[in-house]
């Protein structure tokens, strides 16, 4: 029997993103030379929301890019189906910039490693930072987020589901087993 536990509702997601926006501003002393890059799919929507919050807080517009890491994944050989490749779009040259990668869930670290490889193929950022809505632990690679909405200890059997309004019709994070 499947069980489900709510972790974040829409208000909690909103508060977490506002806090992360403030932390990005504080750590980088503003957003000059910063670029937010969302990892497809839900990371893109979260990056856009962060940019909106930063604009409202600081009055500065931060560029937002989209990154598809499908062809950089190290598990492609395990999949029998043809992967769906989406467009990547970086609105500015990332060379010498502070790039804040944005994703919904950090788990093993393999998605972030693939994203860093994809970024490096497009330029040499001065620094790469990582913002995630949920950090669930169980790292397989030495990757640590700079900004976290919520740490959620999970078992490997549990699945963290993130729903965002723009893609799923609602904002919600829950765990199922």
C-alpha cells in the first residue's frame, strides 16, 4: 500500500524561495555578474521564480537560463528508450559569471554533475553555486548545495515528488513510499 506525506505546501515553497533569494543576494553582495540557470524541467520554473523575487527585493534583473542535461547523464546506457532532449538556453555568456544552478531535488548528485559538465561546455564561469528546493541526502558524489529550501531526510525507497504550478497545476512537495 502506497503512503504519501506532505512536506511543503504552496506557502512553504513560496517562503523557501524568498529565503533562498535573500541568501543569494547576501552571499554574492547583489546579483551583478550572476546568472540563474534552471535544470529542466522544474528547476527552470524555480529559477524564474527566484529571479522574480530578486527583482522585487533588489530591483535588479538577473538573467535566467535553461539547461537540458539529458545527453550528459551517466545513466543513458541503462535506459532502453530514446531520451527526450529539450533545448538549453543561456541568455548571456557565462564566462566569468557566477552561475547559480537551480534544481528541485538534490539526491545522488549525478544530475548536478551532469549540469556542471553541460555548463563548462558552454563557457568557464567564475563560480558555480547550487540552489535546491529539497535536499534529501544519499549523495553518491561530493556535491553540496549552497542554498536549500528544506532538508528532508529520506530512505532510499522513498520518492520525493515536487509539483510546480507552471508545469503541474499546483505547488506541492510530498514523499511517497
